[in-house]
C-alpha cells in the first residue's frame, strides 16, 4: 500500500500596502541580483577601452583615502613631515591619474555612442560627475595653503568675477573652499558615481557599435536550414 504526501505550498504573497513594501518591490524589479552581481560579461568587455572606467574608480578611491589623511593631519603636517609630503604627493598624482583615466573613458564612450540602448541616464550621470570633479579639482588647488594656491586663487578670482559667480563664491576664501572641497563636492560625486555604477549594472556595459556582428551567431545557409536531400 502506497501513500502520497501532500505538497505544502506557501500561499502567494499579499500585495504591499505600505510605501516600504512598494519600494522593496520596485528595487527587486529594477535591481535584480543577477544584474547587480553578474558572473559573466560579453566577450567585447575584454577590450582595453573598458578598463578605464574601473581605473577611474580605483584612482577615486586613492583620492578619498589620501585626502582623508590630509584632512585629519592638516597643512602643518603635510608641508613639513616626510610622511605628510608622501601623502600630499599621493593625493596630487592620484588626481592626475583620475582625470587621465576619466577623459579616456569619456572619449571612448562618446565615440561608442554610449547613450544607445536606453543608456541616456548613464551617460548624463557620467558627464555630471566629470563636471563636478573639475570643480573639486579647482577647490583642491586653492586649499593647498602655499604660494601656488594663492596664485591660482587670485587668477581664478578674476575669471569667476567676470562671470558673476564671484558674488557668492569667493575662491580666495580658504574656509569656504575647504568646506566645499572636503564635503560638498565629494558628496555630490559619490552620489553621481553610485547612480552611474548602478545604471551600468542594470543596463549592462555599452557594446561597440559593431558588436552585433561579433556577438550574433552565424546565419545558417539554405542547405543547413532546409536539410540536404
């Protein structure tokens, strides 16, 4: 005599009734795990042009880490101490690499028409991050607290005053520029970069314009489709 056991299936989940439930459902639909943490990538990602986006993020990480050390120690340390001079140079050259990698990444994606395939927001957030980074670089130059920063500040002051920006942003004000450089602009860049990376994960990396010819399977010939009789 054989018996069968009833399969206990959980009842379907009730629709969300709160804003938290709706937000959770939206995130599950828009940001599925298989897109956020993919295990494989298309073959064209092996091209060197795709390396510069990650290289830009790596340089940004070094900028934040070295900048945090400089902010805690202060100018009296990084202008005199050998270790401070090292971190000051590390921060400076990581900024140079950051812009070098980002410009190559930007131009590479421009010539690939990276806004294709519903990726306009990805392109816009990347462009905004570049523009805000230029402002962060300017404020970084004028808070070096040396003669170089003084010369840059007063040269920039004349240009900004000519545009009317100088009425509310004084590039010669060390306190104002320091706060903008270490808090406001880095916070904006962090948000833009986070959104940019999430959009890349959701929509995938942009393929080359001729990627369809490379990735598409070969079209079978007439005898292969109909069979050889």
